[in-house]
C-alpha cells in the first residue's frame, strides 16, 4: 500500500513538472514565431490547442500552465495566420487593445455547466 502511494505521489509530481512552463521560457518568444518554433523553445506541446473564431478572425489558442512560484496558472498563446500574435494570462488578453483577442480567449475558456434546477 505504501509503495502504491509513493508511486502515485511521484507520478503527480512529475506530471506537474511536465505540464508547466516558466517565465524564462516566455522570454525566448518573439511575435511572429510559428507553432513548431514555440514548441521547440518550450520543449513541450500545449495541453490543448483550441481553434476559435471571433469577429470573423481565426485564432489558435494554446493552453499551458505557467509556474508562478507558488503553483501554476492557466496561460494562453494566441496564433493568427500560424504566427504567434500574443501570449499572456486571461486577464492580459482581456485588457489587450485588440478587443477581439479578449473575445477569443473568452470562447476558449471552459464554462462550467450549471446544475439542473430541482
């Protein structure tokens, strides 16, 4: 039983390390990079790539977890025309001067389904 618990704990710890990215990795980004270039810099694929259409524009939003020192926060990379356009937290997308980016990330965020009324 203890061995199983140790294996599960190790699996959780290593999976957390594999899915997070760091601020150092973000410093290597340049606007206009292609998805393969970004993946090469990060050394890992996104958790999920979400195609989104907002205001007639097509985006791909890649979701990662960014290590914030105490845990990890959801972090998005936005591509338009197969080129990196913007990257940031959801709140940064919503404050971006291009309001379409904020609407695009809102479409990518999973919305919880309300419980049925009783």
